[in-house]
């Protein structure tokens, strides 16, 4: 798994590439919680995630909960079909705010 973090329009954009699985989810968790801790809205680009398992999903959920406590937005954007299927099976597509593109996510509000 690789990741990148950048700032755009006052928001933090986190992009993951590759597998977000048991081996890599601790790093994903660290990156996500670090971004949330900064108190900015966080947008997570999952377009290049080839596989995500329950540990990767748990990292997303934990960061989402932390952002709620901070009063910031935590939005998933450009979620590819494989990752979206996992989120749908866990019914988390109803919990997370998900937008097709980053632009839509930033424009989308809460």
C-alpha cells in the first residue's frame, strides 16, 4: 500500500493505492487519524485501492468517528467498485458520505 496526503482548498486529501489489508491497515489508520487530528475536513480517495479488508474498513470507521468528535467532515471519494462492494456488504455505504469525485465531495457539504 502506498499513500499520499495533500492539502487542497483547506482540506486534507488522502489517497491510498494498492491493498489496505491486515498488513497495511495500521499505517492507513495512523495516516487517517493524523489527518483528522489536524482539525481539517478529510477526503479519502479510494480510486486506486485494489483490495480492502475488514481491518482497512475498521481504520476508515475509526477515523470517521474521530472526525465526528472533532466536528469535521470525513468523506470518501472516487471509491472503486471493489472497495465499494465491501462497504456495501457491511452497509457502511449508508454511514459514510461517499462522492463520485473529489470535486463533488468538496462541493457537497455535509
